[in-house]
C-alpha cells in the first residue's frame, strides 16, 4: 500500500548546498501511466549543473523556478492507470506494464526512436520535467523499460544517461545496426559514468580500450574492467601522442570526449583519419584559455574527422543496449551508495570528481 504523503528533494537551481526536502501528495496514474515506487537513483554531472543553475545551453528549454532533480532511476510499478483507446503514437505491446514490473526511466521521455528533437529536450527528467529524487513518481508507459533480472536496483539505475550515452557514442554512426567490435580502438577520457560505461561496452564487444586518468589507482581499476592500455595524463600530458604510439600511429576509431575546452584539441590529434569524436561533456570547462581558441573546422579537416554531439539516445536504442548488457552480463560500476536523506551530500560528492563509475542514492532499501 502506497502512502498518502511522499518525500522528495527539490532544488531552486541556486546551489548544491541549498537543496531541500519537502512532502507532497502521492500522485494517481492516468491513462497509459503507471505509478513507480523508486528504489535507486543514479546521479549525473548534469544534475549538479541543474542544481547550480548552470544547465542553460538549450535556450529553447524554459527552466522551472524549482525542480525535483535527477533523471536516472530504477523502481517497481505499484499501480497502473487505465489504457486509452485512442490512436496513441506511442502505443505498442512493449509499453504494456503491470504491477510488480521492475523498470528504468528513459531520460527524454518522448524520444522513442531516431534523432533527438528540440521538443524531446522539453521532456527531459530532472529539468525541465520533475525528476526522480522522490519516493514515488508517475511515468507514461512509453517512458520506461523493463529491467533484466540479473541487474540489481542500484546497477540498473546507472543505465539511462551514462550507459545509453556511451552506447550511442560508440554506435550511432554505424550502418545496418552494427556495433563497435574487434579491430577497433576506443579512447575513454577519465573514469566517470559515461567513460566507464563506454569502456565496459567496447571491451565486451571485443574492441581495444584506452582509458586516461590522473589517478594510477583508477587506471588499475580500469584494467580490471578490460582496458587494454591506460594513460596517466598528469605523467604524460601529451596523451594524444601516447595514443598514436599505442596504435602504431593510426589513432583511435572513437574518442569519448568528456573534457571539453582543455581536451578537445588533443582528441583531434589522437583520433584516426576518418574517425569519430563523440562530444559529450565539458568537465575541463566550456571555453578555451584566452588566446588559445580551437579552430574546430580546421581540426576536423586535418584528419577528416567527424565531431558528433551526443545527447543521450532514443528508447529503442536503450532497449537494444539492455539486450547487449544481458547477453554479455555487464554489471555497471557503482562507486558509492548514499541514503535518500543524504542525496544532497551525494551530489556534492559527485561534483568533486573523485568517483569511479556511478554515484547512487538508495531511495528505499531492498
């Protein structure tokens, strides 16, 4: 029996130290909706930016004055609304859910297939839509996917943004549904959620993985996950040259580019002719140092490179990724688990950048 009142975290988008918890009425599912009891939430760098009021590069998306943060959750369906008889464009047998189903959320709830559109970004969880750092939440049936049995709640919660973004970074430019594989090399910058997910996926598919980090301890962990080569970029600042050396001057087929301003130029030098740079984040900043503007068009031309921005992926690719995960029995890497009443501390911990893999908030203990 669900409670009448629920607890949820809110942010006025004015700082990580200003999150607060409030009570709210438990919602009731409408047509083609379900009520989910949320068990685990994983956090993303995006969540810290939302809470600090810095996630503003999608100009057409109006930010609410206060929002429940978080976009990635795993939970259990506890109530099912009536099924509509209208010609819902999302209607599919795959969207039928029942009480007791374990489910994960999709990030942009309307992004079902194909290229993401502007309207999909107005349906992103954790801004502008209310997020998942709450005990219960209503979802449209098309905004959820069933979870493979082998995954725990904590592990499954790590998938919606980090793993799907990694999957799309590796595979979005491939024809005929092919995926990355043997004979290819992937460079994963750092050891955060997206990079570690990409390392796991690429390694499981048979590709050679190179991981960069400033921590030898983290690099040893990356080796245990299947990384073939590792580079400490503090000891080897010209890590792009090292990538070329390790690949016999060929370069990487795919670079998972999460650094931004301070790493993009080196990514262009490290990628092979005709290769792909998957542009995901900007952990080192959004602008180059003064006087060192990156001439992106020239860098693209230099090695005939594709620079592809990645904003997560559609629901059908998430489903395909889940099957791959189950076939390969991949377990997402959980760095640290916080209790629900410590969610603000979890976000602050994530922001320090000391994690390896994903940071999880356990909303309800299993």
